[in-house]
C-alpha cells in the first residue's frame, strides 16, 4: 500500500542549523475502494521485469563538466519562515485536505517529533561545556549529518530549501528538483545523494538530455497536480486500510521521477516533478500559502524568482537513528494518497523483492499497519498507518541503509508492510520499532506478519523518498 511519514525545541527562531548541530551530541478523479484483501492481493514484485544493467564506470572529467552545468548555489532558507500545514491531532477531516498534513517539527508530543534533546539534558554542566558531536570528525559516528547538501535544512521548522530547476517535456514547462544521482563524482559536484543502485533503475526511468544551461529536456512523462486528494479512514482502531482514497497528483503512464541522461553518459538522476505546464507567476509562493492544485503537496514555499523550493520533511528511523527525508512519489495510488505525494505509474517497473542482490535498484522500507496509536502524538511509541490515518501525522517508518550507515542506499524504497499479531498485542509486546534487523527478528519470532496475516515480504509497491538528514 504505502510508505513513509511524518515527525519543538526550546531554542529561539534565530538558531541556525549549524548551531543546532553543534548542540546535538549523543479529478483526474481517481477513487479506489481499499480493503485488507486488496493489500494482500498486490501484484508480487517478482512479476515486474528488470533488464540486467551492467555496472558503469565513473564518468570522465569531460562528462563531469557537462553535468556540472546543472550546479546551482546552495539554496538558502527563506528569510520569512513559510507557513506550513499543521494538523491538530484531534481535528477531523484532515485526510481530505491538500498539502502535507502534520509536519516533522511543528507536531506535538514525542510520538510525532523525533528531534533529539541536547546533550546537556540531565547533566551537571551546561551545553556550552560540551564539545562538538563526533559526527563532525567522522560522519558515521553519533551526531547530526546533513546528507543532501544542495540545500539548506531549517531544523526549527523541519524543512529543506533546494534549488528549483526549469526544464521542458514536449515543449511544455517542467519544474523539478534534483536529489540523487548514480555517479559519485556528480553527487559530490552537485551536493546530491550518491546511489549506485539508481544505475539499475533505468527500466523505470524516463529519458532526457541536458541542454546548454544544465536543465533537463525530458522525452516524456507529465503530472496532473489538480486532483483533490481524499482519504476516508477505516473505523477507529482499524483506520488502515482506508475505506476509500484518491491521490492529489497523478502522473501519466510515462511518468517516473527517475531520468536517464542520454547525452551525458546515461547517468540516472532522481528528478521529482514539482509543477507542470504553469508559468512562474502562477506558482510563486515564497512565503507559503501554496496552491496545491498547481504544485506538489510536500511544498511549503516556492520562489520562482530566486529559483528555490522549500519542502516539508518526514520523520523516520534508520538502524535506530532518527532521520528526515522527503516523500515525493509512489508507484500505486493508495501509497500516493497516504504519502501526500505523486502517483508515478512508471515506477511500477522497478524490480522489487530482491533487496541488495546483484543489480537491485531498491532498498527496503518497513511500514507498520497496526502499531501503537492510543494517545496520538503524546504516545512515544506511536507508529504505523492506522496512527497516520487517525491523527494526520506520519507513521515513523523504518528505512534500510542510508549513507554514513550503509553502502546500499537507494531513494527507491521497496515497501514491506508488517502487522503485529493478535497474540503479540494481547501479551503487551506491541511497541515502536526503529531498526531493520529488529523487525526481521520479530518476523522470525512470529510477532509480526504481513498484512492480514499474510507472509511477510515486499508489498509490491515502491516509494521515492530521498534521504535529507540523519538527526544523530
């Protein structure tokens, strides 16, 4: 069905991200009825064809120079904090709203805000006596690490501001961002995430060329941002699966966020679409109050004069550590509706169920269906899709490998939904899980299964969720 989701700090609004780091130590009208049987009936991932892709050598210096034309100055956070969509945990009707829903830092309570406390908490000395976090010496050690470095993270509001690109498809304007790339040298040059696995996602990628200005001319693939997103949750305590749903933005059959650049070494980029076939004046919302019938639901603000876009971040975990990422696209409508992102049909061509095998384009994401939800954001164990549909905040999903922790990162996440068994719930074992092998062990021990008691494994859909920052 779906994938990842959402997550104040007692410091003033003038505190910069770098200061925070030093203080962190230790419609097209698509309406589909959902049901539990639908989830168990998803097409097995092994049914998708994947052509074998040979490993590619790094691009040459000459080719790197071509790609470097896409380099933009690191985008800075807007001087005026954009208005973001915040949902009261008890407010009804949030699932019918456009936009992002509950945000990562403006969410109340420890069940929705994963931002770590300062190292001085409970200590006998003040924060100023603590040295920098170990991650400043080695990014694999404890402490915050920004991973997507082409933009500026606003840690107070849980957003990132990225460069905005203007390309074309069939002569019409495409507004997009760049987040990941399959070549390490280009990733270093542009401040993007490096994902070797993207090189094996070409069958689920569009094609395009770089023009003289470093913008992409896409061969195909469009998105309709005008539909009204809508979800009707199931009954209290069993909100997932929803009774009905409709995504708020729908790609055509040729749309995927991934694009192979055919005139520059067949490098694969993650280039999610932000808006399509609109003039700059129609989507210029530098101070927020965005028109979501024209732009992606993750957008908190967009500035077509300075060519930046501010995106809301999503809470999650990777191997026990809290992380922030952006949720941009999904391969099925149900996932797109829950994730507040774009339905991207071409992503369905990704080979799923073969995480970390040769030529695999994906990494796994683990999503609880019936995790703890009582108390909403006040519950520090809160997790899962039913919790998300009940209160509008993200489900605290668990990601597999990310940079600085593992070598197998991919922004294309293979959704592995899991369900706590009734015996586990009756015995009081249900809680918040934060780490891949903890989940796999609980599956082995019989505490977790797939949805509706089905065997655990790939749920047959994927989500495009580029990693932005590790919080500690």
